[in-house]
């Protein structure tokens, strides 16, 4: 069996949910696994790309890469998951988390 390689946070819009992001980051820290934020654009969108550039800078401060893929979201994301074999996938639209914001904070690893 292939070992699980990372924690993935799937970003469905250019806005993140800090509760879900924090849960993903905390699990990555606990398991000593890298984390990545992934967004799939069906087509190139210049305005969205500019919004994602701002997010990318925030993520860089937390040492987390933003991976932007272009293609059919379902197929492209399935291919990405197949190749990365994540331990767990978090989705920004998960309704079990309530707080939505565009501000990210690094999780303390104490």
C-alpha cells in the first residue's frame, strides 16, 4: 500500500474558511505531513487569478503552497488526488464548519 503523503485543503472559491484551514493545518502538523491548498479553475480567469495571488502570499507566510490547476474540476481534482495520495482532504465548503473569512493565521504547533 502506498503511504499517505500529505494533507490537502480544496479551495472551491477564492475565500477560505479559517476553521477548516486551521483543522487541516493542525492535522498536518500533528502527523508531520506537508499541506497544500488546491484550487481548480475550469478555464483561465484573470480576476480570480489575481485574487488567488493575494491568497498565495498569505499561504506562503505559513509555508503552505497554493496549487492552481486548470481543467474540469471533478476530473482534474481526482487526478491530483490519485497522484498525491493524501492522508485527508478538507473542503472549504464543508458545512460542518461555520466561520468564513479571507484571513489566515498560522496554527501554533506547541
